[in-house]
C-alpha cells in the first residue's frame, strides 16, 4: 500500500497517484468528513501580487473559469454543503468566502450564499463564515453587511509600506499599502473590531522581521498568520535553495518569536508559533502547515468544480482537480480521492526521511504543497525542511528551558 519507511511506492512512484485507497479502507481506515468549505465566489482580483499562486504560478485554470460564481452554482454548492453536514451530523462547519478577491462578487451574491447555507443546514449545525480579502474594497458598506451577516474578516497585509508595496500592487503598478491600511483601520477601530479575524502576511526575508511584526500590530489584529511563500522542489521559493542547510526563513521568524514570546501579555496570536507550541505539548494541530492532524477542507470553484486545496496551484497545472462537480457529485465522493486521502492518513503519507525525523509529529512534513517534486510527486520532505527543523527545535528549546525553570521554582 505505502511500503515501509525504507521501501515501497513512496520511493518509486509519484505519490499519491497510486495510493491504494481500497486497501486502507479494508484495514479499517475511514475518511473524516469535511468541516471547512472554501467557496471561490470570484476568480479574478483587483491586485496584481507578484507572488500569487493563483495567477502567477503553475496552474492557470483561472483563465478558463467564469469570473463570478453564478447564482445557480452558488445555490447548488449550498445544497451540497448542507447535504454533507447533515449526512455526517456535523455540529459546526466553517464557510470561507475566497477568490481571487471575494468582494468583487458583490454584496448580493455574498448574502445569497451566507443566508443560503445557514438556512439549508440542519438545526443545531453552527455555521461560521469568514471572508479573506485583500482589503482594497473593504469599505463601510461591506462592513455593515458583514456585521448583519456575522461574517468575520481576514485581511492580507505584508507589513509596512515598503513590505506591502514590494509585491502587493494595484494593476497600474502603484502600491496598495495606503488603501489597505485605511481599510484595516476602519475594521480594527470602532464598532467592527469584533469581526476582525486576523492578518495574513506572506514572508519576504528582505523585510525586517520585527519591524514587519510591529507594523502589523498597529492594527490590533487578534491573530497573525506568517506564511512561507509557496514553492516546492521543482519551483523553489525565493531565497530557498533546495537541500541547502541554510535557514533564511527560520532566521527571519525567530526574532519575531522572541519578541512575541517575551512580551508581558500575548494579546495577538501568531498561529504558526502557537500551533508549534501546542504540538510540542501533545495537543493536535489545528493548522495544515504543521502537525499530522487530518486535513478536512474542500474547495468549490466559481464553475462548480470540487477541488482540493487551491495552494496546490503552485505545483503543476491541474494539481487541485478531482473531476467532480457540484451539479452531479456529492461532496462525499471527494473524500476517497487519493490526494485528499493522503492528507488524512498522517505519518503514512510522509517520505521515509520525514518518518525517521525526531520532530515528525510536530513538523508533520510541512505544508503538503511544499513537498512536491517532478520525480516523486508529493513524497518529499518540505522544501523548507531545514527552516522548519531550525524553527521548531528553537521554540522547543526555549519552552523546555522555561518549563524547567518553573519546575525548579516550584
């Protein structure tokens, strides 16, 4: 099926194309229902970010998709989500409005989807709705709408003006910092702060790490996600030489960890650090970037295609495809797709190198998309392997030292 840590398909075939799902089922493995539903309600964007995995990397399927999800597709997507939640008796689900830039879809479609899902699910199923936006169109009217629909808002921002405008530019080439900063202040101040879910920041190691963190703190975010730029063994991320022992991304993150960890009050959660600390203490991961917890998310594209994580667009053309569609397929059919199964079977899906590693339960092989190579598929360690090892062992050492000090004081 998968072979031992030193032999088998993980070494000789592209993974997970030949994953024997039937054998897993026969051995007693069962898939876990989806709990997170990412709806691509608009497939275009009003920024032209240089590092965008949707438009600038390997998969170019956006070119052939409708700009906006139609009402008919939206209604069928809602039905499929409700059907899945009911079939698996889910107490809580997350619906994430995404793009492209989801605010381009307009308030009518957003309201239709959100009200539709909440009206379609069984009584007792809680529906949490989030929107991830670049912030360009986040005006007072949208905030009032999100208030009325109880939609939480995440905004993408890469730090101060220099950091933001290096990549996140308007189509005319001008920087977006000024307009996004205004939107963030509108969201974080006054009556809308309770809608604020956090800031997503893509790392550029040329930016000063602590200055970047402090610039984001000015907006009083409840959480910050520092994201490694998407790349893999075939298309390496910036400043990351595959296989090199150098750790530019860990070296960038560690000063932020120290600043955050040494703060007297941890008011802003940095999700990557918090999840690593949870894993070190034996708790399961709540993020797909670290740990071995099963990934329970599915994507519905503007044309109704049922897909895997859109981050896979960074690997090769067609990587997220399942060949399923909301007009003909229940979401349950995606649960047995080999690539989705591979993200639910934990350590069994990891490379021999990862399975022999002393921090495998914390690292979890890193983000799935970052493991891709043209030779073996997704059967490699993360292209960020050295960075992940350095960051995790640094955090583990600091936490262990403090725990020892506390035990000594007790």
